[in-house]
C-alpha cells in the first residue's frame, strides 16, 4: 500500500522520501524555535498529527 507524508510547516522537515509503501519508518526533524510557541501538522497516510512547540 502506497502512502504519502506531508508537513504543513517549514519548521517540520520530513526526512527521506515523501511517498512510501508497505511497512516504512517515517522520521522528521523540528527546527529550533527562538520565537513564540507554534503549531504545525504532519499527515501520514491520511492521518494528521499535531506538533506543538514552545519557544526555547
């Protein structure tokens, strides 16, 4: 089964391919946040996950 991985925020970076299939590992990196708290999402195979990050 093929699926896609997407982020709606530049500060959430998907590592590797954005189109995967079968049993796969999805990894991502969050950039440092020097300003106000922020919220973004990662969508994997149609399921959306919320990422909340406070400032440092």
